[in-house]
C-alpha cells in the first residue's frame, strides 16, 4: 500500500481528468516564464563570460560544470522538501513555490549578467556565486512546477497534452529569447550595458508570466504524507533505483539535454565565426523554433498512433539526420537554417515527451514500491538534466580552449572545426545513442502504464 494518504481536496472525487484549454495554456505559459530566465543562462551566459566579463573560456566552462552539479543536488533536496510538506493550505502543494520564487529568481538572473569592476579573480568568484544562487532559486521554482502534472490529472492522454503545452511554452520562451535578446544587446553601444538592459526586460516579463501561471492552474490530486510520517532521503533513493523506466529516462535525458544545450550555447559562436554573420541568430531561431512548434502539434497524434516510446525514437532519428547532414553540407546561412529546422523539429518530439514519460514513472514507482514521491522522482530526473547542463556548459568552454579560440578575432582552421564539431557531431551522435538505449531498455509501454494506473486506483479506492 502507498505510504501516503490520499486527500479529497479541490473536489478530487468530482474530477473527470479532463482539463480546460485555459488551464493547459496557463501551465504551458509557466515554462515561457521559466525559459525567459533559464534560457538566458544556457544560450548567452557563456558568451557573456568570455566576451564581456573577460573570463578565459576554460574557466567560464568550469563555472557551468560546478554550479550545475550544485543545482543537481539542490533539486534532490527541494524534491524531498516538497514531498514531505504537511498542513497544505488553500494555495495547494506545488503552486506556492512558483509564486514566491518568481521575483528572487528574476533579480539573481539580472545579477548574473552584471559586469562588476573586480579583478579577474573577483570576477570568477562573482560568476560562481551568482550562478550558483540562480540555480538554487530556480530549483525551488522549477521542481514543484514540473512535479505537479500528476496532481493536475491522472489521465494519460491529458498528461501527454499537458506535456505538449509545456514544451510549446518552453519553445516559445526559447524562440523569443533567441530572436529578441541579441538585437537588444547589439542596439546598445556598450556591450555590457546591452546585456544588462536585455536581461532586465526578459526578467520582468518572466515574473509576470509565472504569476499568471500560478493563478490559472489547479491541483486536483494532492498526496499529503501523514503527520507522523516522514520518508527519509535514503528510503526515497532505494525506491528510485527500483524504478527501471525512470533510470532509462535519466540516462537518455543526459544524452539529449546535453546535446540540445551544447547546440544552444555554440550557435552564437557558429554564426559569428563560421558563417561570419552573428545577425542571423534571430532568423535561425525564428525558423527553427517555428519547426519546433509544428513538431509539438504532431506529438499527441503520433503518440496515440505509435506510442510515446516510438515517437521519441523517431524524433531522435530526425534530429540526428539534420545535424549530421548540416556538418557536411551547411556552407551558407540558408542551408544551415534548413538543416537546423530539421534537427529542431526532431528534438521537439523528444523534449515534448520527456515530461509525460517522467510523470508515468511516478505511477510506476508507486506501483512497484508502494512509495509515491512526485517531488523526489521529478527532482531525481532533473538531477540528470542539471548534469547534462553542466556538461553542456563545460564541454564547449573546454573544447574552445583546446582549439585555440580567441574572442572577437578571426579564428584558426582548428578552432572552426572545433565549433562545427560541437554544433553538429556532438548532438548527432548523442541522438543516435538515445535511440539505441530507448529501443533496448525502456519497457513501460502506454498499454502497460494504463494497467498500472487502473491497479493503483483500485488500491487507493479511487
């Protein structure tokens, strides 16, 4: 039996599992707000560190490596905190974190892009401290946001739609930051001030959108632990390692999210130094993210027809074809954008289904072990996302240092090849690795998941 007590809160018994369109849109908009803040770090912070703050590229990369590992630990701690909450009030179990973390997250994002008049050592410390604080606050906001999908609906189809709306929101945030951020930076004569103005605009917008999300979503299935019960971190870990689908998802997420974020971090370098036209970044973002939206629309249909696992693998295959082809044939901006569109179209299948699959793993874990822990499951999953972000920040900085990258100068042939390899070969190979792992080891089909949910409902008297 589950170690949690099901609470009939928010008219749980009357819930049909079907969500209104307005609520799905509001949930998706939450990731627009998140990505207005998060994507700035993933796309532009490395370049800000190397070209504006003046950090050596290898040191700049190490900032991402260390701080993202710290973030991963923060995610696990926040997940345990959320799962062990008691005396849950009218604001529900997960939603308050979205509300109260919004403003601090915006302020620390702005601080991360400031240029203090410190020595090089002082600037390095500043970069470490500000981005580490950013990661901690982001965990407090994002872990509950991602964990709450099982609390919104138990319907597998509705979850797939929620995941698609979330991915659409994430992609919209990525599209707007890709298209809008650099033009603001470049419109200001002083580059450091341009970064500060641009990040401030996005931070304010991010806060307002997160508040809109908080106000328009609803938790229907709130699982509150008995007051005398407090599951230890050790017990939660034991349960997690019995959750085979979650383990597979964590591994492939390490591949795909690392690949995706390396592309985001390197695309500015690729446009500036290989194509010799940094102004095409917004156009590339507009067209490639447009293809992502098209992909997101297809995901629910393809998932229903082929299943989530096969749709996931199809997306990886399209992604790999797009990136590896671009390495050989993308000689000008137009061809580059065409292949970028293909790669991002394929990646949309993967990124859309991640959240639906990890929600399925919550039910599988409860069915397998009797322990339901949305926060710990989600935070363990995001632990691997943070590790992939650490890799995605560290690898480009390390490789750029090895190939002799010099900021704001004509690059050597070796440096150009290094940038191209990071942009295309690295993600393409990892997309292929994901296909192999999912095909061989992921065994939780949609049909099996529905049987598990039915059995759990019987156990819990729902």
